[in-house]
C-alpha cells in the first residue's frame, strides 16, 4: 500500500462504472474498453489504495465495505470536479467573475442604474464593484487597469482608451422654486447672465465646469460663482435654499428635490455626453459581456 496513493480519474471512473452496474462486461462496454483493460485499471486502483473494493465471482460482482465507502466519496468528489469544470468554463466565458465599474454623478443619476439592473439579470453570478470617480480621474484608472469600465463625461480622445456613447442629454437649469424664471418652459443661456451660480467643485467637476464656462462665454459673460458643492445632492440643496441657480444634465428630472424647479436650457450646444470607456490593452471576460450589453442597448451611440 502506498503512503500517498496515486491513481487517476480514469481508474476512478472505471471503478464507479463497475460498482454501479455490478457487471464487468456492461461497465467495459459503457467505457468503450475491453474487460481485461477494465480489470487492470481496478486492480491497479486497489493496489494503490491497499484495499479490496470488489468481490468477484464467476456469477456476480459485489462491493466490499471499503468499496461502498470509496464509491460514496468518489461520487461526491466527481460532483466537486464537475462543479470546478463548470466554474472554470463560466469564468472563462465571463458568466462568473468580477467587474469594477467607475461612475460620475451624471451616469449614476441617469442611465447607469438601468444598465446595471439589466446586466445583473443576464449575469446574476457576476460581482459588480461600483466606485464613484470623477471623469478626469477615470482616465488614469482605466490606463492602469484599476477599473474595467468607466462611465464618464465626453468627448474623450485618449490613445489606448476605447469609448462608446451611452447617452447624449440636454442641459437644464436648476432654479429655486420662487425664482422669476421658474415658470418658463425654456431658458436661454443669455437669461442667466446676471444670476448667481452654484457649481460643482473643481476637484470633481472640472470637465463639466469647462463645458459650462464655454457655454456662458459663448453667450458673452462669465458665470458669477458664489457657492460650490462636491456632490449633486449638495448642488440641489444649495439651489433649494435659494443660494443661486445651477446648470445640470436633464437626468435631473430623475432627482426629486422639494424647492427646486428644472427648466430646459434652450441651446443646441447645451448637451452632455456620457461615455462608457475601457482600455484597449486589457480586458477580462466579464467586461466583454458588459460591453456587449452596452452596444446592444445603445447601438446608435446613445440610449
């Protein structure tokens, strides 16, 4: 008997075939091998184990107590092996695994929740790690493979990063409920010239600030920024407190805040582009499935 018995899966399956049929010929036929070859496999297994597994007579085959116990454990072991094969194949296909997704304020308040919900329905065994990250920080995180996919502000043209437009939304104006412009159906940029503005802080909103500055400068003025906030909730809260007005994405209609009125901005250039972005140099199988969903949902470049 070997201290550390060595046998292979072929021997185990040969034993199980005989143990479950109690018939050497039927077992050999099911394995597509000859009876002598089958006998050699089982004899070698018994020698390695140092235990007799089967009692053979000219008329019948029976399991010994060692054989019965060994069969019981082999069945369990094969179930684990089958499970291991399934997990390995599923992971290779991306159906099981982990994906890290970064997002900005506009994405999480806009199209991203619906996308995540549909992805989880299609791939329930995938773990999705969500991390808030300003658009400009996502660039490096994608290049360094710290995140698989980022949802950020466009446009974007950086070598090594591929993008797919998810949404193109109009800009809106956030107004205190008692503001004179709150009853308007549309507001032009020029009408905001004398307003006090609430902006997102430079640390997290730099790209959107640039777009908003450009919009205001094109209308002949620089915005008078009197307050800054680090989050969308903060911006809405300051507007509701009548501290000033703000410009935001039309996904603001999905955010309910008492004391804030949302009015569309009347300008063809007042749009916000949300992109999904990922590295061209690195891809895990799960990310491939996520990107397929994005292209299926937004085949024309936006939802």
